[in-house]
C-alpha cells in the first residue's frame, strides 16, 4: 500500500486528492468529506487504512473550501463541480465507487451517474436537516441510479435508520450519531463501531460492485 497526494485545479480553487493505493485494486473508492470537517475524520481514515489492505484503493478528495482554510462549505453546486474535477484526474482501470460522508455523500449521489461510477457509498447521509423530516432528500439519494450503500448511525439527527425506506441497502452503527460517535457505555465500543463500518463497506464493494462488474 502506498500513499500519494495530488493537488488538482477545480473551477473553485485547488482541491487535493489523497490516494491510498492497493497494488492490484479490484475497485477504487473516491470519497469526499462533510460540510464541517475534512478528510481526516475517523470514518474516512478507517476506510483509507483498511480497504487498501483488502485490494481496494481509496482516494479522499479535499474540497477547495477546506483546503483554503474556510470554516463553512460553499454551495452544493460548487461541491459537485469540484468533486467532478477531482474525479476526472483519477487514472484507474478498476470499477469506480463514489461516496463520502454527509455533504460529501450528497455530492456523490448527485454526480455518480455522470462520472460512470458503478456504486455510491453514503456515510451518514443527511436525509433531512435536524428536526425537519419534511425536508427529505431521499430523491437525491435515489438519484444516484447505481448500487448504493447507506451507513447510518442509530442516533443520527439528520436521518435515523428507520426513516429510510426498507428497499435501501442500509447498515446501522449501533448508538452512532452523525459522526458515528457512540456512547461510552453503549452496546459497542468506538473501535467496534468503526469495524462495523469498514467490514460492511468491504463486503458491499466485493458483493455488489466487483461482483456486478464481473457479471457484465
């Protein structure tokens, strides 16, 4: 496994691609971060550490607003345009999965089809603003139109697991909040919560993404 960083020009400033590369990848997962944090959140770091050791390359994209030191994300259209610019710099022959956490998951869902992705990974998808379930973003998630996995914390105020339709492929992190942080005396430890996330993503990529690509 090797790590490589690449600064990329986007319509909204410099972005950054951080690649943790597997020697013989069976898939490549491109992930972006949320609206309040960067690519160093525990969930994204856990995937970047574990998946390459299982033959899946992980590329994390740092949005220009974050790289420029701003505290608040820019408009959704700018996130999408920057994400697409980052994706277009990838050189991979393996099946592409796009995804991210929170706002990054929304951007991935909106751009998955146009980028030729075969899968969409939605971590802590913000189904609605906190306390506003009537403002559903389900259409945005379904708009990915590719195989999609949602990994959601049990206590996520932006979308509890039971608020998602039953026909979605969804994994629950017991006790997890929007950042997958679990209570100190919960049913699983913080380490176990991240293991659930990583193992679920790995199983889904192998089963749904690589399996479907092989059958085509």
